[in-house]
């Protein structure tokens, strides 16, 4: 799997987030679920990979209770501002991936 895989995953997840009326926390949770477990080889460089890893750790930092997932446990406790900042970080990561994807397609 290469950058094309992460491009597809991030694009799909962020497309959902932009067009959905869920709460910011719900949209963030969905984005994280969609891009969870992407391997290192799906990222164009170490910096983008590290930013992804940092975002994923931050957004799964609270223990799940019951049947809620790791992202729901954390996102549901975030303020709108925190969730929006995490969505912006996801978009920024996607931008780096998209630029690399475009260069590879030339």
C-alpha cells in the first residue's frame, strides 16, 4: 500500500465530515475510524507519519467504557474547539498526502 491508499481513506473520511450534520465530535470520530491503522508505507514522509501518529494518539487517549470505541471515548469529551482543531489537523495531514499523490500521478 502506498500514498494512494491513505489518499483514498483521508479523502473519503473528510468528504463525509464536510457534508455531514453530525456534531464536530461525531464527525471527528468517523474520520478517525476511517483512517485508523494506516501503515507507515501509506505516508509520503516521516513528518506526515509522525503528525498522523500524534493525532491518533491524542484522539484515543481516554479509555472506552462499555461498547463505545476508543475514538468515541475521547472525542465525546472534547469541546467543539478541540474537535475542530483535530479535524483541521486531519485535513492538514491529508493536504500533505494529496500533494504527494498528485506528484506521483504526473
